[in-house]
């Protein structure tokens, strides 16, 4: 167990040295201290990424096309202004209170997603 731990540590040191060599090429002006710090950060990031990969392995099966998703998605965005179109004193003209857009018929600054297929379903329920 101790041997394995030491081996791991040596591996990390090798990796860190490798990072440092690469960083030195990329940042020839950087001080030894800075290279050391950058290499340590890269090593930490790599360890975190490795841990994540171990915990959430990529499921390659998921890349196969899923037949249930081939039906067309007809959802669309509907833009609207959440505020009101009122007289704006500082600007001396009417504007939307939410985004200060002057055009009454301007495209909304927020949107909601409409799903026509969901409407059908609602109508079906009501009937
Ligand atoms: Zn708005």
C-alpha cells in the first residue's frame, strides 16, 4: 500500500515536471515560482478531472441515435415584455418599464417557450 502511494506521488511529480517544462516553453519570461504555481494548478485541475471521470464515466452507449427523439420538436420562443409600456419621465417619452425600449411593438426582452404539441394535449384534456 505504501509502495503504491509512493508510486502515485512519483507519477504526479513527473506530471508536474512535464507541465512545468511545457509552461516554460509557453511562458519563457515566467519566474520559477510562477511556473511552479501554474504547474501545481494544472496538476490539481487534472486530478479533479480524473476524479470526475472516475465518478461519472462517459456512457458511450448514449451516443447511439435514440429513435424516440426523431419526432420533430416544434417548440418556439415567444418574446414579450414583462413590464408595462408607460411614460418615462427621464427620457421624456414612452418606454417599456422592464428594458426602457422605446418601441411599443419592439421584440420582448424576455421569452417563454411555446410548445404547440402541448396545446393539443391540453385541448384533448378539456374535451
Ligand atoms: Zn422589456
